[in-house]
């Protein structure tokens, strides 16, 4: 187990996913998925590397908040949208603002929530070789959602 607010073994999680992919008829090599760990306080990535897609995970106080995915041409979703509640219809910042009392901060606003996320959440980026294709990306996202049970997943009406 990592010695921080991430309460799951990342390498075991990835090894298990490789078994899931194998059951789906896909072989994943060591080079196909790399992990970038951004511990709080973190700086959001400034780009999505060329030839990569990603599944990202936000955690706070040992709990998974959000799991999402981005294709190879989704730079804004990967780098900035989850830190600004005004920038997209659904993002982590909006979800936190709706539940701010649960995070012990009634003072969170549309202006301050992005900095709060950077200061208080850990972020894992699973960088996936784009040549594997979107079905593998979607499989990884679904697998991580099932395993990590993020608090903010889907629409509130679906929870």
C-alpha cells in the first residue's frame, strides 16, 4: 500500500486489469500503460502526451472521488476541466461544490474549488498507448470504476 492518501496497490490494480484485458482478447505489455502519480498538493498535467489516451483517478482521504477517461484528442478534459466548475457540464469541481459540506469547507466557491482540488486530492493518470484503441480505454475506465467505486460517477439521478 502506498504511504499516502491512496489506499490501494496501484501495481496490483494494473496487473489485475491486464488479466481482464486478456479475457477480452487483448494483450497489454509493460510499455502499453504507464502510471503517473500526482500527490497532493499536485500540479495538473499541462498536456496529454502524443500517442496516448488516459484514465485518471482523483482520490481524497483514502476515498476515490472520480474516475474518467480521455481519448488522444481530449487535452482540455485531461488538463483543466475538472478544476473549473464553469468549463464543462460535468466535472469534479462541480461535484465537490454540490457536496462541499462533506469536505469540511463551506467556503468553497467556483473561484476557489480548483485550488482546493490541487491542494487536497491525489491524482493518478493511467497513460494508455493510443494504438490499443478506445475499447481498451473504456474497459480500463469501467474496470477502475468497479474496483474503486468513485463517489462522483454518473449523474446523481443514477446513483
